[in-house]
C-alpha cells in the first residue's frame, strides 16, 4: 500500500508475535501502561471470537507505528444494527519509545483497510466516536475521511459512514443511573469494559487507592463487558466516587485519585 511521501505502509492483522505490543497500545516503553493490569488482554480474548478486528500499520523499516480495532456494534458502547464500530485508532505520536509515526498516512491506511474488511463482511456501515477537541480520536479527522456526525455528548461526537442505502445510523446509549452512596462509607465504583488502557489505568489506580484508605472505603467493580449490565447503567468505562464521576482524560495520577477519596473519607 503506497501513501504520501512515497513511503510504503503495510497493514497486517494482529498475531501471536505482536499482540503484546497491541495490548499496551504500542507504548511498551511506558511505565503507566504497566499500571493498567491485564484488562485489555482479557477484553481481546473475550472479543476475538466475536468478529473483533485488529490491524497494525508497519513502516518500510518493519516498525509497527499504528493500530486500529473494530467490532460489531452490538458489542460496543453505542446502539446500532448491522454496523461495525471503531473504539480506537491510534498512530504512535510520542517522542519516547518508537518515536512518532504520525503524518505519514498510517491512520488513513488503517481506516481504509478496516472499512474494506467490514464491507466484505457484509456490514451496512461503520461508526466511530471522536472528540470535538484536538486531543485524540479527533472528530474532525474522521469527517475528513468521509464520516458524518450523528450525535454529540459533551465533547464526544458520534460519527458514521454508511455502505448501503438502507443502513440505519447508530446512537449513543444514554446513562440510566449512578451508583448510590453507602451511608457511613465512601463508595468507589469502577465500571470496567477493558478495551481502553487509559481507563484501565484509572481503574487500577482507584482500586489501589481505595485499598490503602482502609475499611471506610468500599470498592466495587461493575463488569460492563456484559451487554445487559452495560445497558442497565448506560456507562461503559468510568470511575465514580460515591455518585460523582472522576474525570479521566488524561488519566489523573494515583496521588490525585487517593487525595479525592481521602477528602471524602474525612467528611464522614
């Protein structure tokens, strides 16, 4: 596959040789990734037989610089039918580790390869989510690739590209409820699906902080990889302290999370 600057990019499927690199989002140099536990690997093992697709982008020197994952929308955090959904596409852009691979066409090559495979599987279209801010998973980038905005929830934008005239657009799953605080305790609730390492880091940090603050803190995990559980709450990945969500992008430090929980403990 040829892209701009005459650089050759090869798109390959994840395999036994490279999947550990995929599990850490190509950031094998990152100390933070070591905090994330094995949630993503468990998610992959659950989804690999449910038509999950994972592709990697390899440059002319044989270095892996990008990744995309996509799966039937029925297993995602949006509602839809006969569609696929992209929870993540990422081209390594850090100076650390393998260095930046951005602005070489890897993202476009990955997206095109995923779309072609999804079409061949007979899907009516493909959807994605993006951010309205220029941080990561930029909605504006998807729009440049022909995706149309369907809905918006805060800074999160839902987009799609239909392949057939009768394809139905996806929609956000709305939050249904929040955790109910426990009298005399601080309740820390982790909603865990597993696909996102950023959220997995937050979950693990919150779990460790809760354990260190003693028996006045109750930590509970809600497994949202179970579709019925996810629809019951309308929450995929999040951490709540009592009934207030802990904002998590970029992931707050362990010290900050522990301080937030400790502050609630002092108020008991």
